[in-house]
């Protein structure tokens, strides 16, 4: 009915995102009113945007207050838009990194180590940005050499440009 899995519906009810749902007296199954379904649709839409549960709670509390809380709603949604903008920029960076790596390996596969090095040289800003991003996200990446070649090839003194 709502498009959400039963387990999600039960979870939202158990943590108070939605209030208790009426039950059919004979079967004990939940019976959702139109208002319940409207609320679940709003929650589903917020969930799709990646909004955290704490902000969903705030949004839903404000929603019940109507126009009095319009300013708070605008700020919550603006913050979510900023978060999505950040995620889009990060996704674009990851795509650009994959492109650099693809072009590198294409050049290397065509027997063009000089072209592979040129790809790396042109892609240095992307590689550095993705390293920075990885450090921020994981907190564990160190300034170790980054190489996709097996250790055996490196140990044998491979002369091809080293991927970053």
C-alpha cells in the first residue's frame, strides 16, 4: 500500500517516526488510514533524499504545525539540498577518477607507457582530490604509494608509468 517494506513500517512505528497504527480487531493487522498513507509517502520521499531520521522527525513535527514552521522547513530542506550538492560533487570526482584510470590503462594496454604517464600527469589534480576525499571519508588512507600493478611486477623493476 505505502510502497515501504513491512519491516520499515514497523521500524518507523517503533522509533516514533509514525504514531501507532490502528489495528483490525479481528486479525490484528495494521489498517492504514489515508492520513497514515500520506505521512508514509512523505517519509518515503524524505528517505529517498537521504535525510537522516533525526531531521525527518524535525521535519514531520514542523509539518504538523503548518505555516508557522515554514522557515524551519525551508532551512531543513536547504540543508538537505546542500548535502545532496556535496554528494553530487563527490560523485563527479569519483567519475573523473575512473576516467583517468581508464585512460591510463588503455594507454598502457596499447603499449604506450609515455601516453600513460601523460594521462597521469594531466590527471594529477583528480588523483590528489580523490586521495583527499578518501582520507576524509575513511580517515585511514596514508600517503603510501598507490599502484595498481601487482607487487611482483614492481619488484622486477617495471618501467611503465605507475598508476596513482
